[in-house]
């Protein structure tokens, strides 16, 4: 699995699922998810801007801890069905 750009493709629901799976207290899950609630963006071109739309995928840049939480929760799911696992970073 290539994890180089994986944080750009993490659905927001997976972030809250992972934190709950690892036992993060609900007040902290709510606090973190409030950073993502209602996040909108536009596409800018030289001609015009698009209408704003909600962003449902992607983690804020610098959210390495959240990405580690997501990967830990996902890898725990693998451990249930696989006899072994190997995760490594190629950087």
C-alpha cells in the first residue's frame, strides 16, 4: 500500500470512527471533528471561481497524529483476519 498521499484521501467519517475505535473520549472526537464540519472550498481558474462545495475527504496538512490514529485503527482490523502484518514507510 502506497501511503505517500493517503492522508489526502481519508474520508472524514473514517477519522471519527478511528478515534472512537481507539477509545478517544467523545468530547475530544467532537472537538477534532468540529475542525472539519462545514469545510468548503472553491475551484479557481483564470476565468472564474466555481460555486463553493463541501469537502468530505482530506485531512488538514500537518495532521500526522490523526493519520497515525487512522492507520492504527485500520491495521487493528487487519490483525483480526491476518496471521501477521507488515507496515513500513519508504521515506
